[in-house]
């Protein structure tokens, strides 16, 4: 039986397949099913920066500027346990009690406002690691790319200085110099990068001429963007890379590992096929390894990443060349 265990964010996982953050990782019942289906770890549903900040700002207003002192912080510490965020802290606590696999708490952040202290609360509740789902809107035209990018580093540094557990960043591909950004972030105080997040996208209903939401789930062909960037970056970074978006079958799990991912995150496939899909992914991976005589994931991880004996042009090529367009 091949050994599926991997190291991710300094933690030992029994499988590289992680249940990614979503509504399915928001209840203990569902988390138990996910563990039973063979996940190597879970990323809990995100708590949103706005929720943290709003509660903080409300308390600030209630108390006034004179109370912005250590006593206030003690009071706030008390308040936070009474407020909305209590539920999230409880989720982390309960998940840790119910599961044996690592529990990664997740914070969705969109700015470097005063919320990073909350990461400490999640550590205290028992989280094994924290994943920051970061998206600083590139559509804010008042900010240039450097200003936008510097927020990622500020937030990572600030959160990392508040906690002792490993920190990972889940990012989008919306950077002008994506390779440079992935490399530089990997040298910040983080242990992993998740490539990439998928967002709600707008769509247009042409019958009613109305804006609507596009399908929230990925398809099984959406994996090629993370695959490319994991293949390009895996040997050039100073942290683990986890693949996210479009992992629907075991072949894509294998693809991501061959490209150099340390782990893969799965969400849409669990919604579409049920959480039992995780079992199939593990089985497919194990069968493939057996057939190839691989006894551990280290035997083939990154075999097809740039830096090994692969043609870099295959990852870098972006334009359709003449011979792909000769059908017309
Ligand atoms: C219903 C739903 C809820 C999600 N909620 C979160 C969330 O709270 N935090 C987060 O970081 N990602 C969230 N995501 C994004 C997923 O974690 C994942 O990055 C994305 O769906 C791409 O992976 P997939 O192709 O396996 O679905 C959500 C996705 C879906 C479909």
C-alpha cells in the first residue's frame, strides 16, 4: 500500500487531499464526514474581516477615544467572546475536539485594518494553522500595483508576528507580476501559498438584461491555471504550495503533485459529488502510485516542475501558435 502522507505547513498529513474552505467545512457533522472520507486536513469556512472589524469598531464607538487603552483591550477581549465571533472560535474549538486531522482556520481579509489580533484567538482555540484568504481589490483605481501588493506583505507580517502556528496565504492570480509576487511572498513569514482562490463572478442574463452571479462551482477543466503556476514556481519558492481550483478527479490530484504541489484543496467536487469523492481521490492516487511503483509521494512530487528535466516552454507558452489555429 503506497504511503500517501505529506508534509504541509510543517504538519504531517496522512493524505495530500485537503477539504478547502466552504460551507461544507462550517459544521461539525460535515467535518466528521469529511474526515471519514479521508481528508488529510480541513480548512474551515472563513470568518470575514468585516465581521471582525465591525465588532471592533462598534466597541470603539461605544467606549470613545479615552477608552482606547489596555483596559479597553481587556474589555474588548471579554466582549469578543460574547459577540458573533464567539461562534467561529467555538467552531475551531469543537472541530479540534471532534477531529484527529489538522484543522486550519481561515480568515477572509480585504485590507490591513485592525483585525489581525483575531488570528491569535484562533490559535488559542486550538487551530493547527491559519489560512488567510486575501484579496485586495485590483479594481481600486486609486491604488497603484505596488501599493496594492504591499498590503499582502504587511498583513502577512502582522499576522505572523501575532501567532506561533503556521500561516498560509490563499491568493488570486490577479497580479501584474504573478511569478515575482509568488516568489516574494514565499520569502515572507509564511509557510504556504494556496494557488488560487476562485471568486464569485458576475454574468449577464441576456433575456432580462440583468447582472446575475455566474456558477459558483469550478469545472474539471479549471485546473490548468493553478497547474501552470505550480509547475513554474514549485522549485523557486521558499514555502509549500497547495493547489486550489478545478480538482475534481484523482488524475488532477496526480497532475498537481507532479507539478510540485505539496497538497491539493477540493471544494466544488465535494458539493457536486458529495464528500465521499475524497475517498475516490485517495483511492485513485493510491492505485496510480502502485501501478508506477511509487511508494511515497516524495518519489514523484515536482517531477514535472520547472527546474527538473522538463521543457520550461511548455509551462510558459501562452499564445496559440499558427498550427493550433489552422482549422479556420
Ligand atoms: C459555496 C462555496 C463557499 C466558499 N467559501 C469560501 C470561504 O469561506 N473561504 C475561502 O477561502 N474560500 C471559499 N470558497 C472557495 C473555495 O475554498 C475554493 O478556493 C474554490 O471553490 C476553488 O476550488 P474548487 O475548484 O475545488 O471549488 C468557497 C467556494 C464555494 C463553492
